[in-house]
């Protein structure tokens, strides 16, 4: 094994993790902190974000970025300011998202916008500003977005609007991968299958979740930590030639 394969190369790296007060974002923030990264934890303002930052391991100078990603007009300035405070910006892991399960007949302008704004529009604003900051820094970098297995299967259990937003994330990820590649910046999407989190349980039934788990070759849901491990890999030096990819983390529920 060459020396380059021994460490993740994340010691001291500045990493912005959105959804850091949630399950997968939280597990990813912790795993990156354990790998030596300095984390900027982004989520809605509140006790959950404060507690998430306070519990991050590794170092004592992780920072919080309380931000409502639904207000896209505030993203650019807030991220530039956070990157200044963080220093050595290396990666964005964008795990925040909003799911509202509704039959199409019940979808309103409000519920459509709430999901598209956070899941798709904010992804563009975050990718754009982080891309600009990484290009200006000139040391390469990583952007890791989150889609869902629904990008490929289409909506399951009344997630039509959410699934459409996650299809857009895959397409957008490929665009930023092409644009930012010449600066040594990789851009990828993680596509979780059925993961045991608050979002998975939201407006869902135990029976419906059990039925999906039974169809998974591994016969279970995944954990937030199992997804976080893939995010750490993509953020690491080991993933230096992976870009524009949609990484399937579904335990074989989907095969591609
Ligand atoms: N859990 C699954 O089975 C599953 C499946 C496919 C895809 N995903 C994707 O994985 C990612 C993480 O999901 P999770 O299961 O950990 O969800 P979660 O609900 O536990 O966490 C989502 C986080 O996003 C934050 N968030 C929501 N709206 C926000 C806003 N306007 N501004 C800032 N933060 C906001 C929430 O506060 C929360 O902390 C999401 O992108 C989700 O779409 C999850």
C-alpha cells in the first residue's frame, strides 16, 4: 500500500455539512470530525444544531452555521462568512432536505416550493458558492450532494415532489462536476436507499417500511453511519478520481 492510501487526508480540512442536526448529516459530521476535519455544521437555527456542534469529537473549534436553506437569498453571504471563519475550506457535504409525503391531489404551491427550494434550489446556491470558494483557494476540493433512490425509481409512498427534486440533484451534480473538474474539485451525489432516520419514519407506516426492508437483499434498513462512511470516503483523498457519480447506498435494494 502506498503512503497515499494510508490516511484519508482530512486532518485539518474545513468541511461544511448541511443537515448536521439530522441523522445522516449528523453522523457524517461526527465521522468527518473523527477523521480530523474541522466541521461547520449547517442546519436550521435551534437547540438541535447547538447540541450537534457541541457533541462533535476531534477538536474544540468546530463551528455552527444556523441557516434556513429555504431562504436561498441568504445562502451566498452566509457561506462566504462561514468559510472565512472555518479557514482551509475543502468540502461541502449537503445532506439537508425536506420531505412532505402527499398524494399529488393534495400538493399545494406552498408544499411544492418548500421541497423544491430546500432540496434543489438550495443545492444549486450551495454548490455554486462553495465551487467559487474552492476555485479561489486553488487546492481542489470535494462537493457531495444527497439525492435519493427515488431519483431512479420515481416516487414511492406519496413522495412525488420530493422525488422530482432529487432527480434534479443528480442532473445538477453532473453539471457542477464538469464545470469544477478542471480545478481538481470532484462533485458527486450519494443516493441512499432505505435508511433508518427521522425522515424515513416521517408520514410513513411501520408496515410500509418493513415491506421495503424485506425487498432489500440485506433484509434491513441501513443506518445513518453506513451512509456517513460513504460521504467520508468521497471527501477523502481516496476518492480523487470519482466525479459526476451517483453512489448507490441502498444495500442492494437498487442495483446499478
Ligand atoms: N433516510 C432515508 O431513508 C433517505 C433516503 C434517501 C435519501 N435521503 C437523503 O439523505 C439526506 C439526509 O436525510 P436524513 O434521513 O438524515 O433526514 P433528517 O430529517 O434526519 O435530516 C435532515 C436535516 O435537514 C435539515 N433541514 C431541513 N430543512 C432545512 C432548511 N430549510 N434549512 C436547513 N436545514 C434544513 C433538518 O433540520 C434536518 O436536520 C437527505 O438529503 C435525504 O433526502 C434519506
